[in-house]
């Protein structure tokens, strides 16, 4: 018995995500889920909200001092988050 329409499941899922335009949202979710790994537990405890809009990560921080300190490390955080996500997902971070 020959199965000519066989494809690896991972490839089928990847095609599905591309066809329905879901791949960018999945990339954004991966990036957000890597936040704690990139910035650590202490900063994550002070993080109130994370969301991506138009390749910008918006981060709400509950401490003015921490927000100020993080603003100095923006480019490094962007680089490390994109690395964890496996591709360039964001270009900028805005701390609120």
C-alpha cells in the first residue's frame, strides 16, 4: 500500500499556520513566553502586562525605578527576546 500524500506532521502544521496567517501570532506568543527566561524572575514579578503590536513589545512595569533601568537595556532585551523566539519578531520595546 503506497501513501503518496504523506508529509511530516510538523510540515503540515507549518503550512496551516502560514495559509491562515497565524504564524506571526505564534511567534509573538513564543516571544512573550520567553520574557522570564530573558529578564529573570525579579523583573517578571514587577511585569504587569506584555503585548505585541506592530512589531513593538509593550511592557507594563509596576516600578518607576525598574522601568528606568530597563530602558537602558532595551536593545539587548530586544536582541535576546528575538533570539529566544527563533526569529526577528520585534524591533522595539516600550516600557510603561
